C-alpha cells in the first residue's frame, strides 16, 4: 500500500471528535511527532514542544479542566444555533453534538497531544500592532497542522482544540510545564468511532481569495 | 504521474527563497488557494482571506516596504552569526545569504500571497493569559501551511515570512485592505531557481516530544 496522496489527505482531513480507545502504536506516535518537526518556524527556532498524554489519570484531568470553558461555550453556541433554520441548523447541531461528545469523552481518546511554545524564543513581528497578535502562532500551528495531516494519513481521527488555553495555569501544574513555556493546542487522537474522514464543508476558493487588491476577484 | 505522497511533501518542504520569474498558471494558483481553504479554523469560521499579488508595481511596493525591517533584522542576524564557528556558522551564512537575496528580489517572484485575518471573527482563548497571545494564529497558519505543502506538491518553492507585519499600515494602504482585517503571512512563490526542495534541518522527534509530563522521554 503506497502512502496517501498530499491533496487526498488535505481535502479529507476534517475534525473527527469520536474516537475508539484502541491504543496507538509507538511507531505511529513517533511518525506524527516527526511530521510536526518538519514544519517551518521563525528563524528555524522550533520554539515548540509536544507532550503526548497517554496516562489515564492525566487525560481525565485534562477532560475535567475542559468542561469548565466547554460548558460556557456550549451555552453560547446553543443560543446561536437556536437562531438558525433548515440544513444550516441541522449541520450546526451535528457539530455541536460531536463537540459535546468530545468534551465528555476526551479522556477516552488514546492520546491527547498538548502543544507548548516558548514566547521568549519567538520574534513576534506584529507585537506592536494595535490589534490581537497572531504571529507567534506562525511558529507552532504549521507543526500542529502537519500532525493533523499525518494522523489523517495514518487513518486516525483528530481535532485541533484551544479551549484549554483558558485553563493554562491548571494545565501547566498538571503536566509540570515550566515557565515560560505555555500551551497553544490540544489534539485528541484516536481511531475514528463513526464516520471519520470525508468531504469538508468550506467556502470555495472564489470567496477566500483576491487578485492584487482586496475585493478584486482572483478567478 | 500520480500526486506526491503526504510524507514525501512534508519531509522535503523547506524554505525556498530563490525563484525564477516564470508565471504560475491560474489553475495552479487556484489549487494552492483551495488547499488553504481545507485547513481547520476555530468554529469553522475561516476568518482569513488571501490576496495573490501578481502586479509588478504592487510586488515592488511590498519589496520596498520589506527592506526596512529586513535591514534591521539582517544586522542582528549578522552579529549572531559572527559568534558562531564551523558548520553551524556556514549553515547560518547560507541561510542569511538566501534571505538577503529574497529581501532584494521578492518582487521578481511571480506571486506573493498575502494572508489577512479578521480578529473580530476569532475566539482567542488565550487572550487573558499573561504572555503573548498565539491562538488567533490557530485559525490562519494551518491554512498557510496547507498552501506551502501544496506549492511543494506542485514543484514550486516558497517561504513563510512575517516581517511585513511590522509595516502593516503601509501594506494595508497598498493593497486596500479594510479595517479590521490585518496581515499575518507573506508567501512569495515561484519555480525554484537553485537547489529547491530537499532534506530539512530539524531537531529529531526525541528532542521535541515528551510522554505524559514535561521532561519525560517519549521514546
């Protein structure tokens, strides 16, 4: 069996939030981490590390911490959905049901990857702009995306979550993460328990891209 | 010819900073943008857009803006390199030479992709943490990484740069980007003019990953 094609992997790598608890072999975990290392980082500093959380108690600790911000998020998401109708509403309902399942069963996923970063090793070029900074993310989320794609390639389901950043002090204590390292992504991974990978729901390129200037159609 | 394999693309997708000025066909530009759309974003909001800058004057405008922050960066990089020796120094010298070439010739690349984002459409879960925020980047840099990988798959060289975020007001005026949209990545793309893709220089997975707790070896 040859490896999965690049476009095939990218075009079917959707959020998979229901996992079987089957263990993931060490060599697969290693391939996922290695894929993450291949991503670019500013000045090739690789200012991130990843903790593969496989211990049952620690995973449960993360799941319990997750419920606080999740319950607040779920309420606002529920209110937003109540304002929708038809297929749009049905689609959002399915997504919310899967995300609710994840919030209550994350500890059953065999591995939760916790990505950490060191802001002192980053050149954050938008730090002075009068709006939220994102550039530090340019040295961590390409690595996260590589791991998601590698998981897709291995037939594993996963999803990028960031809600636990709201509980960073507690996560830092639980996983013994030293200052100034901080958290930026939490990725539960496991064999898909239901539909798994498949077509994505996205805006078409025509609505996402411009030619030369804002607003000018690219195609 | 089948499409490139996922791991093959990821493991050879290094920064390529010297490009020929050959035009990139429209259908290839579209495939790169479509690959970006496949990336995950928070709540599937897709709070980014990309401008494919192909106009010669606009590309030159970006290149001229780049030189200011580049010259400052080059001086500090030069001082850092002067403290190194041997192969480490030689490797850094090669990187700096390529980056200097890019700074002076970026407008010769056939396309510069300028990624923009809307902070008002992002749930920035680390906004309250007492350290630089990165989570907004979680809804843009996976898309940028998909575009880089797609370019690799198409045989095109590219590199993720963020220095121009330091000139955001000027870039916004040049490309007519409306508030509150902001800039997060600048990706010149073109046919490689020299070595192109190949092996990466990265720390091994053993130095990037832990098991369960910070500091515990994963493998």
